[in-house]
C-alpha cells in the first residue's frame, strides 16, 4: 500500500510517499481503508520538528482520518465490516481525564497516523461517522471539532445568550462558531481578511472584527459587550494574543487555550486572571466519549463541516504548504 512517512524533522520536504506492506488486524483491531484525512496546525508542527522531542522516525503523519472498515480481528464487537468510521485523536483516551499514558497514543505523533491507504486501529479507538456526512467531511472531526466541543460544551457548559469570542477562521474556530450557534450563543469573530469575515457572517457570526484594521481588538470586544466582556474565548493564538483575550473576558469568564499560532515563550501577566477570577483552561482535543456526544449533536442539527480545499493523495505536501499560508477558511482535506 502507499503511505506517507515523515523521515526526519526537516519540514514538509521530509514528507515522502513510500510503499509499505498492507497491515493486518490482530485481535481487537480493525483494518480501515482510509478515504480522507484532514490537516491541523499540529501536523505542521510535527513535520517541522516543533511538536516535541519524542517523535520516532519514520512516522506516518496526521491524526485525522475517516474510512471504511474492510476487515476485523478476533473479538471485535464495536464495529463491523462496512462501517464508516473515524479514528479518535488519542487512541486510548476513551473517557475521564487525560493522563500521561493516554497522551502517548496520539495518532500521527506518538504512533503512526492516518495518511496511508490502509491503517489498523484498535476497535476502542474508533467512532461511527454521522450518517449525513461524507468521508471527506467526517475526516475533519477528530481534532478540530472535538477540541471546539470540549472547550465550549464539555468544559464551557455554553448556554443560550452567552457571548463567545473566536480568534481567526481556521478549523477549530469555525467548528466553535457552528457549535455556539446551535446553543443559542452570540458570536464575535476576528480575522485579518474581510472576505473571511463575510463568510463567517454567513455562517451566523453576530459581530466581526478585522484585527489588522483594529489591532486593539479587545477594546472593541469590550464595547460590543456593553463594557462587560465575553463569557467564553476560544484562544488559538497563544502568547501573542492571550493578554488581549484576558482583557476581553468578563469577570468570572472562561478562556480555553487550544493553540499557539502566534508563538510561545512570552511573559504573560497573571494579574487579570486573578483580579477577574477567570478560568483559563488548557484544551488538548478530547476523549472518545466527547467525540460520540458531539456526533449526536452534529446529527441532530445536521451540521456540515466547512471545507476550504480538497487535495488528492499524491499532492499531500501541497496541502501542508497551503495550510502553512493560513489562507484557509475552515478545514483542508486530503482525499485518499
């Protein structure tokens, strides 16, 4: 079978298409014919050697993928041949809290990922796709969608009439927009592109801010909320935007830190967290239980993931390069 390997931390150019033996499922395992995979910023970090020092090469990259069950090993009961499935990000995080051991089971990081024609996963590390979604759409769910759901619903307990601030229009932010709207929340979203902001408006965003035109966007957020601040922020920027996010959050509000798009390592003043009694919650994707609960809501509300571009399998490196430009709105997908 064909698969991509990252053979070193030399960047996207280290991504190579290779031939590997087709895997066979052992007891409790499932063979999946992969139909589509989707990219996350984390995949760029892995390719560029910025995700951590514990990666072992060669590594099949990418956490997100969906496909068809084509064979099952002895004792498999959760899925059957012909089922449409997606792998969960942490293969052993089924429910409860994340632990150090569970963190070692991240697809495309600690273990081989989904950018291959066939993969073998344990039956416990799978979810059934919502019926109304294609494989291409289902492949977008495991990381970005579960992260947004975890932040706003599982931990955030979002309610009708809450106000949510979303930074940018990448995969997590757009899923968060969709999830916030089905819960009746008001959404403020930022971007450097008026075109992207217009698209976000079409998806239900209530207020839009171009942060290039308004670099002090936290002040505008403050005014848009009657000088109170927002209830929730899905913070994807990291060190470069976190100080502004802390200022834009209401007393007793919540900041879900899920990304480091603007970098890391800068000094952050903790006083706003103390004085405003903020909850700052690190969100690292989520469990299978969260994924399955989210899928129920996606089915109930007939939510369709927003996909920017779809690349063929042979152009996977080009998909990485496109994601790196940050020109995308929503998700970037590679069809296998």
